[in-house]
C-alpha cells in the first residue's frame, strides 16, 4: 500500500440483526455494511437501533488487474439467483 494509515472515526446504527450477521447504516449517508456477528465486539445483546463506532482508513485499489476467477464466481452466483 502506498499511503500511511489515516484513521477516521465513523459511527452508525445497527439496522438489521440476523442469526449470523448484522447490518450497519453509517451516519452521514455513507452507506451500509453487513458483517458477520463474530466481527462485532459488544458487551450487550445486539438489537436494531444500537449505535456503533469504528475506525477506518481510506480504501486503496492495489492493482489495475481484474481477478478473473473471482469475477466469474460473482457472475455465476448472480445467474443462480435469477
């Protein structure tokens, strides 16, 4: 990676809780993130409406090369869902 970490504090709200994952809506209309429950640290029972916080850096594209194998897997999954 070419750039140093510049950690940004982000906050959001839990909008969905499922058996294996949680959906988080970031404040400031920054989008939604779905993560496995195992990646979430909490001393509380997970419920919709709880506020979360995380530190995140900017996302950097590492190469201009397309991962053809991964791309084919995504396309195959889309076709199965149609």
